[in-house]
């Protein structure tokens, strides 16, 4: 029997029992939506709490410092850290320290958050671009997602405006300054923006960076004759500053589970290390239980809906016992009959799962948009910005869809099997 | 076409352990040749329907062997039976056994649907068959909107649609008046003559038995060739 014909059978069957099918779909929709919405509250509150703690940083990130400023990180330190077990990546950035600026079409910005990273390490650590690629030539640069917000100019009416257009494929002008006696020398370097970073999570002070290549650093250092473009007046001649030191070093674990052991190892090697793991561990543990509880409750709702499907399908089979008997008598394969009824429960369950998912997304959006308004109107309490009442990670609808689908398939299995077991003679005698 | 050897059947009634055994058929041997019309007669309760149900595969015999069209069908699974029926046997029932929620057209094309025939081909074949039984104008009627005679013709069209070499019929005229009965019988004779279809017909009815090439009587669970008028 062709699939098309089976489908036609099922559809005409469903049409004959519109009301019953509708109610069953409604029940499974509600079950599925209930499951997702309930779990999404757990996920939402957890996300809010986690973002509060981490400020959006990765759990696997360990901020690392040396014990004193006199002893900055050098290449040997970085290489050693990379050797520690379970370290996925170590990023080491050199910070440009110069009084110059970056300009574009009259907008400008001082040299704040200008770094020279190792792009390979950054990529390993998870730095991603929303646009473009990483630098290949010396004068190519990558900017953070929000870099443009700090490029500003003062208009004639004394109002300050910031650069709004995309920086992608624009050419920035980097101006480096150095004092020579009383005079100030300047050097300009043209930098082409070939990549823009990913949008960082909300309320995180990130995405303001300008990433230069090592070649540009060399050009800068050759011009200023100081490491990282430092002003000569900032350097005490008795303590000459060394070249090739790193200012911003972060260690990334391959898994959050291994953060603790890496931290321990770093401390043993006399570095200062800090991560947000301890406080997170506790809170995630609590939320794990909350989420499991919510999913269990939601699954109960799905199970209740599945009883509806079981009933509907059992009735559909009972009602059609004679038809099934006739079909078998003239040569319908039991397999086809089973598949017809399975298909019907799959369609009902699938419809329920799809509708339930859609409804729970709508519900989630509505809750996040409306609840803060309602709460501030009626309870005079302000909900903090970016508070998630409900958050649906992609895995949630997938899990619920699998649960709904699996449960309906299971509940349709028995009625379908019963249909194939119908005794032809009894059905033909119409004494069932 | 059909060979039945040493067939034995009994029913068990009652709860397990305390069941009574009702023997129905004993040592039944039967051969139906291709192109024959064979009528099976016998007293009510003599086991005629049981014999036909065994040959149709609706029940499995306690003992014995059944061959149909060169295939040993004893012990075939339900699925194998389904495929075998679609290829080899057309069925006609006393109470028509049409699906009430399907139109005449849909009822007739049903075996083709089970066979997986494409919709376009199905349409052509079903139309030909409905025209052959003279019911093309009634194609969109549901069984409840047709007379008994028309319903039986729909069921015959359904039996013929896969061009089976054999048709099994249990009291095909049982629900028909004498006029419809005569029409059905002459149609059976025509199909037998023109398309060489073999018929095994179970009947009470003298008129039906009269069109058969051969009559077989069941008595005391055994077959007797020829008719014993006292038995009927
Ligand atoms: N499912 C069953 N369970 C128990 N006994 C049965 C069953 N089907 C038939 N019988 C018995 O088997 C015997 C033969 O029945 P069958 O239906 O074959 O008779 P028949 O010759 O077709 O009669 P009729 O001419 O009245 O249709 C009867 O005694 C009947 O009681
Ligand atoms: Mg009978």
C-alpha cells in the first residue's frame, strides 16, 4: 500500500471524527506546551541568575594574573600554561598603551582596549566573528561588535554623536604619538577592518576591542622605541620596560568540570587565578533539581495527553472493526493496517507537539514582554533589565518534541496492534 | 485449482481446561479443477462455511493440507495470506461486506489500493469494472444508497478487480430476490465461460446448485460427490 493512500485513509478517517480528533490534538498541544513553558521558567530564571554571576563570561574561563606587576607574563608563562592538563586554550593579549587615537571620517577614539592577540589562540578559546574573517595581511584588523559606539565626534552644536554605520571593510586610521624632548612626533597607520566580533551577551562590557596584528605592533614599537607604544615619559629610565610581555592572560578549560583542577595547578605555579565556578556550581546544582522537577511535572501532563490519544485510537479501532475485518478478508496486509493507525496517532501527536511548541514560544515571548510591565504597574516593583521569566534554549523544544512524539507513538502502538489482531470472521459476522 | 487433502477441523468452546470439542470436518478430500463451477451443499450446520473459511485462510485447519493455484497455503502467515488473496482469490459474501463509509467506486478499487497500484491506473480499471457490472452511474453512491442486488454487483466488481483465477462465494444469493439471483447466476456463468474463472460456491439453493458443473455434499463432516436431495 502506498504512503499516499495510507495518508488518504487516515485523513478521511480523521475528517469523519473531527471533534474527537480536535479534542485529542488540543490535549496533546496543551500537554506539550505545558511541558515546555514550565521548563522554560526554570531555564529563564537560571539564565538570569547565571548571567548575573558571570557577567556573560564563559564558565570555562579562568582569569590569570601574576603575583606582582614587576613580574609580567612572558612567553614562557603562556607556554607552560598551555601544557597543563585539560587546558583548551590560553589567550594572551598585549595592550597598546599610547596617547594616540583611532579615527574614521572625523570620528575618533583614544587607544583604549587596543590589543595584540594571538588570533589562533583566540579562535581556540572561542572568539567568533559575526562578519568577515581573521586578519591575513599586516594591516588588517578585527573590531569588537560594539567598537563603533565609542568612535565619536562633537558636532557644531556641541552635541557628541557616535559612529552608527557598520565598520566592516572600512579603513581606520591609527595615530601613534611619541614625545621627543619637547616635540611630539606622530605616525599614522591605515588599518582595514576585515572582521567584526560576535555580539557579546547583554550587560557585558565587552565588544569594545580593537585587535591588531603582531606586524602592526612591531611598526608601533619601532616608531616609539618603547614596548607596546608606551610614552617615554611614563618609563622610569632606571627600570627599563621589557618587550614581549602580556597584559591580559586567560586560560580556558576544555570542560567546566576541569576548571577547578586547572585553577589548583595555576596556583601551585604561583599565579593568581579566578573563575566564577564555585558560586555557579552551587546555583546550577539547585537549578538542575528545579528543572528536573519541572520537566517531570510537564511530562506528567504529556502522559495525561497520551491517555487521550490512547483512548481516541482505541475507539477509532473499535469503531472500524468491521471495516478492518472486511479489508483483511479481501487482502489488506496487517502491516498496512497497523501503519494506518500508527500514522493517525503520529499525526495527532505531531500536530500537538508542533502547536504546543509554537504556543509555548508565544507564551514565553509574551511573559518576558508583559510580566515586567504588569509587575511594575500592580506591585510597584521594578523588574531588573534583562530578567528572563522564561527562556527556551533550542534543546528544550527538541527534548519536548521527542517526549511528545515518543509518548504518542507508544500510546498509539497498542491500538494499532489490536487492529491487526482483529478476527476476520467475527468482524464479518458483525458480532463484535 | 484447489486441492484439499485429509482436512480435519474442530472448534473448541468454553473456558480453557473445561472446553468441549466440536468436530466439524473429518478427512475431507476435494479437488476443484481450473474452469469449474463447483457447488457445495449440505444441511445447515454441516460445516460448509467452515470449509470455505479454511480455504479462504480465515481459519487454520487442525490437520490436513490445502493447495490453491499450485501454492501450499497451509501454515501461511497472515501477511502471506494477504498477498496471496490479492493475487489469487476474489471473495463474494452473503451480506456483501462493503465498507459503508466508502462509495461504490472506493469499495471497488480497495484491492488495488492494497496492492499499491497507482491512482491513475486504479481509476481506469475501476471504471471498466463498474461499467462491466452496469453500475457506473452509481459510482458515487454509498452502500446504504444502493439496493441489495446493486450492492452484490459492487462486491462482485471488487472481487473481479484484481482478475483472480478463483472466486470463493458463501451463499452469494442468500440476500437476493429471485430476479437478482437469476441475474447473478447468469453473470457467474458468463464470467466462467468468457474468462475461465473458477468458482467454489456454497449454497442452500437448488437454482444455484443447478448452474454448477459439479455438486458436492457435506454430511457428517465428510464430503460426498453429487447431490443427495434428501440432505438439502
Ligand atoms: N467459531 C465457531 N466456534 C464454535 N463452533 C463453530 C464456530 N463456527 C462454526 N461452528 C460450528 O461448526 C458447525 C458448522 O458450522 P458452519 O457455519 O460451517 O455451517 P454451515 O454448513 O455453513 O451452516 P449454514 O448452512 O447454516 O450456514 C456448526 O455446528 C457450528 O455450530
Ligand atoms: Mg454457512
